[in-house]
C-alpha cells in the first residue's frame, strides 16, 4: 500500500521538500515516487521520504 498520495508535500532524507507527482513500483516490487522541487523531478524510494509537517496559519 502506498504511503503517500499525489499532491502530498514530503521531505527527502537529504532535507529537500517537494510535492509527490507520481507513484509507481519497480520490477523488484519497491515503491518509488516522483517528487517535484522547483520544477525538477527526483525519483525516490518510499523509505527515503517522510511527510512534511503541516503549517497551521493563525487567523
């Protein structure tokens, strides 16, 4: 089961924040995600990603 959905904001293990644009499985069965950051795409394993903290705005 996928840990992240399209449009989720995630952090990579290197501290980069981006938006999930695609999810797919490799031939070996590993879950990968295409993550967009500033117009560039990174293709990362699910284990290398964590959910980005949500920022609550004050009213």
